[in-house]
């Protein structure tokens, strides 16, 4: 029996037994998380950059950015959280491109496993890593003066929305990694996605301070929507419409890019 026939039969079995899909996905998650245990430098260096950004914006640029009655550190930290998860989701592109270039994808294709498990497991592993990094950023934020002006019951939904958005971005970068098929190229190709989303947004400075031609994009793109939602949940203000918009952005991104990434994975080798 050919490898393709085995894979087709296994996928039919997994449709009957959902636990098969969960088992395959869990195995891939474990495999990716073990990389951080075996090479802890990966996790250490992925946290250094956001810490530097917090210190730089808080103590170098913070005094020159006017945020009105809101202390700049309280304005800044929601943007830092979004930056952390967006930059963290880049690991999905690099990891998948590395597996593809090393030939590991060919082994995955030959195994009788649920086809999307490699991608779902990879993105969920990066989500778990983002949870750790977000918790670390919360500690750093409190140390530099960040305070919650609402309650814990508002903070937790805000963190959940941030992590959901990071998970959605992982699917964009999964598509990038599978499309370029090279880790160095994947990292370079990700910058044109990262820059306009993170830096041309409400993450670090008020949109009203930007040039008029840039404001429509900066005000209505997904990073800004999610950042403003988190700010409203931690500083105060109307939140219902913002929460809905933030969730819709994340769901829309996943709905568009997850099928594309699965299709590229199936054609990868």
C-alpha cells in the first residue's frame, strides 16, 4: 500500500475518531515545546527584545509623547503586549520553513497522521510560548509603573484577546513560512507584514499625532483595534463594540489564512 493511501485511510479514521486528531496535535505541540527545554536560549532571547522595548519607550521616549491625562506607561503596555505576541508569532514562519528545508516535512507527510496536525500543533505551541512571555511582560510592566485602573475581571479578557490575536497572526506567518520555504527568507518576508501592523498603529503613540493620510489605516487596522480594546479594559471606557471588533478581526484572519496554510502544507513536498 502506498504512503498516500495510508495517509488517506488514516484521515478517514480520524474523521470517525476525533481523539485521533487530538492525539496527533498533542504530539506536535509536545515536540515543539521540547525545543524550548532543550535550547532555552530560544525562549530567553525572545523575551529580551520586548523588555528592551518597554525600557526604551518608558524611559527614553515616554517623556516626549503626550497621551493627555493617561500616564504614558499605562498607554504603552497594551501596545507592548500586542508587539510581543505579533513578534512571537513569527516563530511559526521560521519553524515551519526550517522543518521544510531540513526535510522533516517529508517525514510528516509519510506518517499516518491528521494532515493539519502539524500546523495546528505548531501554532498552539507558539500560543503557549506567548502565554509565558505575556506573563513576563506583565511583571516587567508592573515594575516600571504600569497599573490596572479597572479590575482583574477586565484584565483577563484583555489578555485573552491579545493571545487570540497572536494565535491568528501565527496562521499568517505559517502561510509565509510555507510559501517561501526558507527560514532566513521567512524572517525577511515577515517584516513587510510586521512593520505596517505594529509600528503604524495605536500601539505606541496616539493616532491623532500621525500624518492625516496615515490615520485611517492606523485607526482601523487589527493591531490598533485590539490595542484600544485592551486599553479600554485596563484603563476604563466603553468596551463592548471594541471587544466585538477585536474578536472579529482575529476570527477573520484565522478563517482566511488557516485554509491557505493547510493547502500550502499539503503541496509543500
